[in-house]
């Protein structure tokens, strides 16, 4: 009887071990499939990074354009003054 129980225990252990190996193999195949997709995503992200690395100077460009906008507002003010002065001179010349 003890021999039969020992054999059944060993057999159950072997079945458990085989089930564990099969399960781990199936998990490995699934992970390898996921790895392929992750590699494709990683390749795409690196391509996007390469294509957009020139945009690093946008902040500097934005600061320069902001300063330029301030200067152009000043120029617009000067042109408005010139326009009013030319209008006054033109009216004075027409009255003569």
C-alpha cells in the first residue's frame, strides 16, 4: 500500500511538473509575441525622436519672436505718429 501511495505521489509530482513546464512555455511564447510589438513601438518612438530633434531650438526662437513682436509694436506706433503728422501737413498744404 505504501508503495502504491509513493508511486501515485511521484506520478502526481511529475504531472504537476509537466503542467508547470507547459504553462511556463506558453507564457514565454506570449511574452515573445509582446516583445515584437514593443520593439516596433520603440523603433517608431526613436524615429519620431530623430525627426523632431530639430525642434529643440523652438523655445529660443519663440523668445526672439516675442522680442521682435514688441519691437514691431513700437514701429507701428511710430508709423501712426507719422501718418497723423503727414495728414496735418497735407491739410495745411491744401489750404494754401
